[in-house]
């Protein structure tokens, strides 16, 4: 029974606590902490977890085997570093840290320890459709991949959403996903600007993000964040001899009033509910045997940050922006493929 | 943490033990028992569960809060009755018992206790597609249901499979499902015999089972058990103003060699893997709060047995066979809808 | 340039005149006739065709190479016999005649002539989807056919529609289609009566028609004639090793307001528009070379009448009604396959 | 009965002669001509059409009401100009002419005449799926269009195919289609170069063509010309509130050997067979009433040439290349929308 402490008991943190408490096997939430101590106290009272005022105290609590970081992004670095310092596995919601430099500091710390402790919360790698897509590529029937077409559509975004977030918050999932899917790094980024939807007011929406992989595979990503009709994630890989695409499964089809129709998910919670469950169960299982995490690594978190920064630069300048990564430490040798 | 004892550690039993040990929350397998004591001992050694020679001893073990019965069908009645006698909740894999009379004896025992203890393992009620179908009916857009078309296709069946099993083992899932979906009892049964597939040797395969619900809804079920291409479960409800059908979700689509194709599940394990997980998690959750099970009841197990018997008679005689049920005890008043 | 005379200038007749005048190649409408002489005169004036008061005069007009009969059903026999008598090819809209006996008289007359002159208007054989389905069966990948599931749904029917018409006017298309698809005769018929839709008032709607082919293939046909959402024709053949189904093609898919939807045809005109064009073009082409028609024959018209009568008897009695056909004359030896 | 002369009796020319002779209504091929006089003579003998040694003689033949030009591209200009000079309608297969300047000379000649005589053979405007897509946009449910995703995939191309042809011969269909679909001109072009397929040897395949419409709508076109699995044309318009896509209809679906699959067309003949029929029938109908052609105009042919040239420049330089069109004569005021 893995004992987990959760730093950050906001919406995402509470959802992960619910997941570890009522859905998954082999785990117990033993401690919580939040900058809003009242919320932390309430969650602790409800779940029986100890409440710490400081995340660092939670990390050092002997009743905590592993740490989950769901706090505000700018605080991620310190908690991840503290967990590494304590020699405890840490699952950090995306982003790993808010700057490339911070990500590199985490990598450095982990390399010093010499074994993987950090996992970053890119849940698409755990989605059944993406896994079936990767498996289809692996069977080789479509030949080597050459292109990929992606769409990332949100019904709406909140008022505080700014145009760079289309890259840093929204398409960052595709950035991690293609690195994993193709087992390859992104080499350059472009952003094109289509006609603007009036649904987003002054926001530039949609955008088209173009990612060139090191292999030459060209990925286009439509990012539409106010398209109203639903949350729609699609992807099709174009190979030399065929294509493979996400199934866009739907549980029911209704014929009514002149149409044959299938529901589209309302939001990411509905679409990726199971992926979060699988992500956490596999993380728990990897640790329970005393092992290292095998999911997205600190290197993956760093690479996502670098590509994301290049995307923001591309959006601002209109140019093709090369992606320049630091040397990859041996610790992460095979990580993209994990 | 619900403490569960499992009677029967064959393939299904071991799968449920795996599920309760490594997939689900809030449960622990504390005891096992099997007629093959060596197998039971091995499972006990692997999981840390106590091993009982006799199922009855397991039921009465104070470290067992609830019982799961996965033993050979003819033994179900005695274990379920013993659990009721011990006042312990019992999850019994289908069938509840091998005769209508035995099912009624279980009902009688449970009615004497005055609260629900028994749940029967009809897992389709927990499948996401069937639930979406029931929800679609509930929204009313297609109007009152009038007909339902079902297919139940297996790639192959083992050599010992006999023609009555198409009703008693295979279509019994549809029998329970339509009772739940329409919140209604089956009133009469017919079986039609199409041209025989050579894949099944002398076996009469396929069959068409026709179920008349009390409301008049007519359900046709194609039962094909050697169709080779895969395991394919489909259902479409025809309403007054439209239809609603299972989505037949597939995780990936591949375009290759002149076709656009989607994989079909290989077998029931693949198709209903998640339904089993949800079935057990909800059973555990219903008991953990000290409550009664809310899934398929002893009444549902009895009704399935009666309809199944009528189906076998219809298969033998070629006639339309009415279904005659005993009076439903108040304890099960709303059970079909559960 | 085939010169065609059209008897009956009602809705269907005018549509075929439009087709032969503005859509198809190698044909000219040279004469028309209708019991309503004013309508015939108006059509004649518009198209330049001669107008005959009597159908028989039209048939004997030397400017008429071939005859199309679109008049009221009870008049079909006399016109078809007169055309045979005149040695002219005749395309007769369904039904060939209103009784089995009348169909046999037509067969007798044609057999005396010793070559095929009659074609009956069963247009499904010319639909691209049904032809693709037959071709798929012919490739043999699904093995021998064992069952077929059909749906025939109309959005609504007129007030004069009576319950027998579900067999004689609606499902008669499926009756002809399965004979053609499987190259086999229907051996027996059953009709089952589901719960009644309130959309049809007192009309018994829907019905389920069951056809047993001589080979043992079992065909079920859902007939729903007031289902409102559209006109929906589907069919799936169950073989030993797989299934093949109509594609239910839709030209566009729209994602909007929470759904991914495709339009369903509004009525049979929309669904089978092209099939009628192909039917007539192939009829014209077969005659232009001085040959015999190769489409549905007088035998097919007769067989449809016998099966349809059996269906009506089955509907009235609730029984399984065997289909008893006369001996098939050699002239029609291979006609089902045509 | 429109009397048509066909210049060029190669593969395409013979196919159009077949179409006008055996498929369509209201047309007769009265004259043919080809640089290969033996082929022309053979076609003439088979169809009864007169044979001319020179295209110009065919154009001036009084038995020719309208001209179809299917000869080698570099000869198009002279024949189209000669037809305009003779005051006869002319249907010219794409391209209208091989240079922008030649297209402008045709426009100038037609403007002098003061009425439309020229139609260019862009057949996608006549395809049922593209028309349904345009109709869906017209209904307004998805809001204003913002982006469009297209794929244009060929199973293979001949050995003489060069990389510029991906723009000038292949994607030129999309260039015309988006101008028609959005009733708008292309404002700028980019070409991106993905990883190269080994199926095409040294050929750069695939390519991604990006078209910016004057309205700002951004169109991406995947051009894959050796993808082996089939001919696959897809398109999805992204609007403010939803999307609309080609249906990719398939006539049959087969379940066999672990998959549920639909056939993909083998080539453009199969995919666009009906579109060619409709294109010609509508051209014939527009002329038969003594009217002007309403299909793709000389302006459309010119605009396609300019955009195509910009595409070739973009492919060579890697730059974004603006599209600069001459002023549009009033004669073509509403032509894009036609």
C-alpha cells in the first residue's frame, strides 16, 4: 500500500485524491498540504490524511512514500527539488516547472541522485486510443510515419486565457504526445494564424501549430479553443503505405430528426477520465515494487518546455523557430520511448 | 477496506482476485477456497489470503465481510444460501443457481432475512455503451421503445459447447440486459433456426432468439458462436420516433491495402474488461457504506433462469413459449430498474 | 434511339418520362397514354409525344419500340399481355399484376413467345450499395450466408395505408431483393407483431417479417412506416466467417452542438434516385442492341406476388406460411441471378 | 439534341465521348479530331462522328454546336480561342492554358465577345459530397469558416511525375475547389516539405500546401501521391461553432478477420465517375436552352493558373508567395459562386 502525500488540494489535487482513495488499488493518501490551509484541513478531515502547513514538511513526513504535486505552477520546482532531495518519488502535474532553466535544475538534481524519481503528468500517453495508435504504428503496416494531422478543440476557455496559452497550456499536450508517439524530438516550430473566430473576442483563435520532428515528420495541430460544439481531440498519422488514426469512439449512436448522430465529449475531464486513472495506477504500480517511475520524465518535462517556448516565439515572430535542447543525460537515454 | 472471501479459484475466480487485488479500491481478498485445494493453496500463497478447505468455513470466517462465488454452477445454491444464513453479502457469478426452484429457494431465504444480500454477476449493466444506451432511452427523444435488434457473436466456442448453451450461457446476457434496459419482464420466447454454419460441426449455429417483453417490445437476438472474425456485441433499440444503438467503439482506424478498417474485439474479456471492473467497484462501494447491493438481484437471477428455461423449451419444440414467473416479493419491487 | 411509349402519366410515370427525356442516353418518349386524358394531353404537349386515348393503341403504335407501364396496379395485366401479344418489350412498374394467377397468365403468354419481353420495376437491384453487397458476398470472404438482418423504415405513410401494405407495398422490395441477393427462392414466411407505435394511430406499425430461404438462410425485416426521423434502409448479411452490410452512405458529416451527425435520407426518392436511373439505362441498353431485358422477370414478379400473399396470410393468422411456387419455366432458368 | 465536336481522342477524350454517347441525355458527338489521325478515324468509325484532320476545321463544322477540348495541354489555348472566334461554346479540360498569359488572352477574347463561351473541366464542383459540404456551410450552423483541412492521396503516380506536378496537376483540384467552396480568392501560398516517402524514389512526396484565402481562411492540403492503399480525398471545414466534412461514403462494410472495414476507392475514375457525368449533363443542359455555361469559367481557369504558379514558386523557394491576380472583368463578376 503506497502512502502518498498530495501538495495542492485545489480542483486537480482533490480529483487525484478522490482517484487514489476511491478508484485505484494499492495506494493511500496519508498527507495533504495547500497554501489555503482551510481547504487542506477540510480535505484532511474528510479523508483522514494528515495536514501539513508546508509542502516541505509533507515531503519529509515519514508516513509519505511518494509525493504528488498539484500546486500552482510557479511552486512546482521547489517541491520537486525537495522531493528529490528527500529521495522520494514525485509525480508533478504539468508543467514540470515554468522555465527551461528550472527544468534543467531538476534534471541536474535527479542526475546527481542517479535514478529516476520524477514523473510529469502528461496523461495522453495513458489514453486507450493513443496507445492503440502507437501500437498500430508499431505493427508497421503503414510504413514509416511522414506526417501527422492533429486537432485540439475546446468548447470554450475562461476569460483569462491568453493567446500564448494556446501553445503553453493547450497544445503542450500534443507536443508531449508526438515526442512519445514517434520516439523522437521536435526540431523546429512554426505557428500560422487563420481567420479569427468571433467566439473568442479579441483572442487569436484558432491557431495552426506546425512541428517538425528530427526525423522530418511534419505535424500540424489545429488549436481551436472556443468552438462551442464540444471537446474534440483527433489525430491521424500518415505513413508511407497507409494511415492510422484515433478512433474517436463514442458509446452510443442515435437516429432522430433527420440525422444519425453521436455525442462528442463536453470537456477534457470526460474525454480523458480513464487516462488519468491509468496514469496513476501505473505510477503506483511502478513504485510499489520498489522501482522507478517509467512515465514521462523530467527530460520530457524539459523538452516540452523548450518546444513550448519555441512555439511562443514562433507565434510572436511568425518565423520558423528551431528547437535547441541541452544534451540528454544518460539517465534519460530511452525515456521518450517509455 | 472490505474483506472479501472468494470461493472458486479457477479462471474467473483468479481474474476477480486479480481485479480486487491490483485494480480496485477499498477491498482486500482475505480468504480463498476451491475444490482443488492445491490451486487454492497456491492462490493463497501468492496473495496472502487464508485458505479454507470448505466454502462454508470461508463464509463463516470472521475475516470475511462479503463472499464472491465463482465455483462450478451446481454448487452456487449451497454457498449463496450459506452466506444468506451467515447474514453476509454474496456476489454470485452467473447463474445464480442451475434451476428455477433453486433460485426460488434463495429468494425465499433472502426474503426471510428481509434485506438484500445477493448480487448476481450480469456485468453488461456496467458497460459504458449499454449505460449510454439506457441513458439515451431515458432522454425520451426516440419515444417509447418498440423493438430491439441484438447480435451476440463469438469467434468460436469450445468443443463441449452444446446447442442449449446458446440460450443458457450465451444469450442469457441479453435476457438480463433487456430486462434491465426496458425495466420490464420477458413475457414469451421463440427460437428460430437458420441455415447451419459449417464452422461448428454438428452444432446448430447460429440461432435467432425472439423475446417478447410484457410491454410488447419485441427483441430479436442473433446468436452466432463460431463466426471467427471476432467478438461482436451490438444492440439497437427502435423507438417510435428514432433509434438508439450501442456505439461499437473502436480505439483506432487504419487505412491500408484498399480498406479503412477498425479492429473488432477478440473475445469477451477484451470487450467487457472495464464492465467487470465497474461491476465489482460498485458492489464494493455499495457494501462499504454498510449498505445493500444495488446490482442484479436474486430476483434477476431467478427471472433469467425462467426465461432461459423457456428459451430451451422453445428451441426444442419450435413453439412460442410463455414465461411464467412467481409473484415478485416486495423486497425486489424496484429491482429491475436498479 | 429507343422509342418508348408510357402508359400512365401520374407521378411515377411523369418521373420516368423526365428521366428518359433529360437524364438517360439512347431513348426518346414517343407516345403517352393515361386514363386521365387531360393529363396525358398536357404531358404530350410538353414533351412532343403522341397522345393515345387507349393504352392498347399506344402499344400498337409503330413509333413505339417498347412500353413502360406506370398505370394503376389492376390494369397492369392487360397492358403487359397486350405488349407481349404485340411482341414488344414492356417495363412494368411493380406489381407485375395484382394476383398470382394474373402473373401466371403473363408467364404463360411470354413462354409461348419463347423469349423475354417483360421486366418488372424492382429498382433495388440497381442500387450501388446493394450491388456492392452482392459483390462482397460473391468474393466469398464471409463464407456461405446464414442470416440477413434488414430494416425498412419510412418517416411516414399516407392515411389510406393499411397494415397489409406493410407486406405488399413496403417489404415487397426486400422480398425481391433477397431472392436476387441470394439467388434463391423464399420457402416460408412469418410475421411477428411488436408493440404498436402511436405515430400510426390504429395502424399496426412496426412489423417484423421473417423469410426462410430455400437454402435455410433466415431473413428478418423490420418494417417501420411512421418512424419520423427519415427513410432508412439497411441490410446486413451474416455469413459463416463474417458479415457484409450496406454502407449507408452519407455525403457529409457535421459536428455541431455536442454531436457528430450525418443526414439520413428524407424519403425513397432521395435514397433510390440513382437506382431508378441505372435501372432504366440498363433496360434501354439491353433492348437497344436488339436483345432481351435482363432485369427482374415475369417470374420474379410472380414469385414476389406469391411470397407477398404468404406474408399477408402470415400476418392474418400468426402462423408460419409455406411458399408454394409453380414450376419455373425454362425461360427463367437463371433469372434470379440476373 | 446538342451536337458536340471533340478535339483530342486520347483516354480522357474517349471517356467523354463514351459519356456523351451512352450515359447522358440531349447530346450527340458529331465530330472528332486528333493529332493521331488513325485513332481519330477509329473513334469516328465506331461512333459515326465525322473525322477532321484539324481541330480548327472541327470547330468550324456546321454540324458542331459546341466543342470539347481534350487535347494536349499546350494546344488548349489555340482551340479555345478558335472556338471563341467561331462564337461556339467550348468545354476545355484542365488546364485552360499552360501559362497565366495564355489564360488572360482567352479572357480578353471572351470579354470582347461579351458573353460566356468557355467552361473549364474542374469536376469536383459537381461531386455530391462537395456539394453537400457547400450546402452545409450555406445553412450557417457551423458559423463562418476559419480553416479547412484537405487530403489528396493517390495510390501511385507514373514515372514521369515530377514534384511540381503535385501542385500543378494534383492539388490544382483543391485550388479550384476552395475558391468555389468559399466563394473567395486565394491570397497567398506556402509549401512545406515533410519527410520523404521511399515509395516515390527521388520524388519529394508528400507535400503540404497551405493556402490563405482573402478572408483569412487557412487551408492545409496534404498531397500524398504514392500512398498505395488507395485514392482518398477528404476535406473538413472548421467553422466558428462546428465543422463540416466530406462524408467519405462507402457502399459496403465488411466484418472479417478481426476488422470492420470499408473499401477505399482505387483511383480518381472510381471516386469521381458520377461527378464527370453531372458536370457534362449540366453543361449540356445549360447550352441546350441556348444559354451560357455556368460552370468554372475562364476566370477560374486563370485564377487556378496563378495560384498554381505561386505554389510552384513557394515549393522552390520555401517562402510564402502572395497571389497577384489581374482585375476581374465584369463578365465574371459572380463566377466564383456559380
